C-alpha cells in the first residue's frame, strides 16, 4: 500500500469508529432506516417494519429481486392467502429468508404480515392476530 492509501484507510477507519461510538441513531441512511437498539426491532407499524426490515430484499413495492439470492415477489402472491404461512416464514425463516420474527414481538410480526397481506395488490382481509403469532412460535 502506498502512503496515500494508508492515510485514506486510516481516515476511513477513524470515521467508522467515531460513527460507532455515536450509537445507533447515527447509523441512518437516506431512506430513514436506522438500527434498533438491542436485539429487537423498534418499529411498530407494519409499514415501518416492512420499510426497515423487508424492503431491502423484497423491494419497496414487494416486487421481489434476483441477484445474490432469489427473493420472491410479495406483490400479488397467492401464498399469502393463509395468514399462517407468512407468519411461519417470518418467525422461522425459509430458504434465503432469515428468521427475522425472532427479533420482533408478536404484535410486530402480526403488523408486518397484515401489511404485506393487504398491500402490493394483495387483499387478504382476515387479519393475523398476535395470539396467532404466539401459537406459531
């Protein structure tokens, strides 16, 4: 490494260290996504949870993506017809999907599942309840 690249690396390392010391609130991107404190997500509504947790893979309109992995479209997805299926997947993971529900309360899992089931061209109105989530844990 040249002296200039070593200096640049040192500045980058110092910047990352300072950001880490500033805490989770300092780690926000332009989309407004922030890191939650502890091992649970802080967002409450299904829309907030989707934007912060799900949209990175399933995309902002639930259209899904293919690249480093295959992330299925949630838009118009008939697999969401039975609320128990997305609850299970959020809680326990499936293929490329991690078990993100382990970092959510029962209320949060129900909120994000209900959001996905009533948005992106989906119109499944039989709401999942926190009790349904608790029974699936």
